[in-house]
C-alpha cells in the first residue's frame, strides 16, 4: 500500500514534496495552495480549505501539476 499523508500535517508554499506518477516517484516544490475549485488545463480541480489542491513544479521537468495533500509526501530539503 502507498504512503498516505496525514491530513493534519499541512504542507506549505515552498515545501519540497514527492508524489507518484505514471513515470514513477516525482519530486518538486509547492508553488500555490488552492482552497477553492480551480480550472487548470481545461479540467476543474475541486478544492476546499479543508481539502486543498497543491500546485507543484517538478524538479526535473518544470512540469506543473495539481495534487491533493493525501497524494504528497513531505521531503526534507
């Protein structure tokens, strides 16, 4: 079973995190925290203050993606 982030542990803008993707584990830094629904690349990502979406830039590719906190693992920078 994969790692599940404790929802009580909030991650913040600038934090270094990792997540699973089709290409394996990816690392990146949080750019923004969305606490309301956001239209991103033609898709509405649902977010609330209690269940935000995190906008993250990949360290390797500079690709930007949105993920829920439960998909993220905090890394020590």
